C-alpha cells in the first residue's frame, strides 16, 4: 500500500529525479565531471589510520560484502579555525568503500559561497586517499551511512519497510531495488537526507568514479529500537555508461598511455607525501621558493594532469597567493621537487 506520509512522498519524488539525472549523465559520456572548489582552502583535514570497528552488527555486514578492517583510515573535516568536527568518516580505496560515521553540516561555519556540499567533500577525500594508496577511483563499490539519527530519514526508513525484500538466507539486511512495481522504497531512500548526497557524488564525478550506478540500498536489521539504523548503497559499473569504440592507437601507443597514467599517479603521490612532511612555516617557504624560481627558470612540462595537480596542492598551502604568482605560470613537478631538495627537504624515494 503506497505511503501517504508527505516526508516519504517528497523523498521518493526527489530520489526518482536524482536517479534520472544520474541515468542521463551515464548515457552522455561526452559530458565532463563537475569541478568545484578545493577542500583545503576553507577546511582543515585530519587523518588517522584506524578501522570502522563499530560493533558486531557492522563488522558482520562488512564481512558479508567481503570487506575486512584492514587498510582503513579516519578523516575528520572542520571549518578552518573552528574546533567542531563537521564530518568524520572512514575511507578504504583498496576495498572500494566509504564508511560515513558522523556528518553534521550545521557545523560548517564558512560563508555560504565558500561551502562545499557533503558529496564534494567526501569525493575529494576519497580521491586523495585513492592516490595515496595507488588505487583507481573506479573501484568504489559501497558507501555506508552509519548510525542514522536524522529524523526525516528515520521516518522514511520506517515507511519504506513494506517495500523492501525481507532478510533472506541469513543476510543481515533488508534490500531495496529499482525497477518493477515495488521500487518506491528504493527511490525514497535515494532521496532521503542520508541518500541524496551519494547520488549527487556519482553524478558530479561520473567519469572519475568509472560510471557507477546504484544497484540496491541495504538497510541493516538493527539489534533493537535503541540502536540507530545503518544503511549502505551498493554500486556497480553501468553498461550504458560509455559506448565501446575501437581505439585508433597502436598497441605501442596504448602501452605508452598506460605507462604515462601510472607515472602521473606516482607523481601525485610524491607531491602529497612531500606536502604532508612540511610544517606550516616550511610550506609557506616552499611556496615562495617555487614562485620565485618561476622568474629564473624555463619550465619543463610534464603530464598536464600532474601540472594541474601540483598547482592545486600549492594553492591549498598558500591560498592568498593563488590569484597572483601561482596563476601566472605553469607549475612543473620537476621544478617543485628540485626546489624542495635545494631547500634541504628530504623526499621519500
């Protein structure tokens, strides 16, 4: 029987609209991903290696998806200059999973024009962690929303129960699928406050994430009414995402392209390692040294992706200079590393 609850009906309508937009983006492989502001400019990010060990119910569900507790890190995000955590989530690109533990956008004290959506913040962190772990972004396969306390989502979860497939074969969840006459619950969960951001992330960064769609939403069967609900989104590659075209490159050209991509990834990781090793004062000195060097040296160009990435990282270190010196010249990874070495900064091999 269809729900008459207005909160549920609004969420279902919103979920259908968001899913339609994702479907349209998947069909149009020529469309570029959305480019938004840099996370590090207006937010502080703290990283800690630790697993999402949140009780037997969660661990059991992770094991059901062949996900263990190895290789995870916790990343906390705060508005720059404020102590309150805005988001605190777990990431494991090696296992293709994001585990969202604490998210409260009311703690975002940035000006409205400087704020980033939850979906953008989570994507940028996952992107950085994937580069650090040398894992492709397209391996993402589950996004978890743990311990849901949003009252609207709680109402929607209650209303959606009649549209889910009951627990089967001992599995610890109730599952919701798209398609057919019984997909109301699936779309309501996509449109709820704890689901819409996942769809936006897949839409905004469709190409980067490997053209993913959501195949189902799984809601863990809670241990009792006192325990807030946990649900997760199961992702898969979409068959309609990108038409298969015959490559015009020779086999040698394809190998060169693959090697260039690998080199680019390693170079990005080296820049991240470098910047993490520097204190605030060292970072400022490094940025000044790099910008001064531009007026004295010709720039040897590397892969365009690396140049943009390094520019991006330097702007995050010293945002006040991003509209002056750093935007007047192309940043070369080679020169950055040379300057670092000349400044006595030891690099990881």
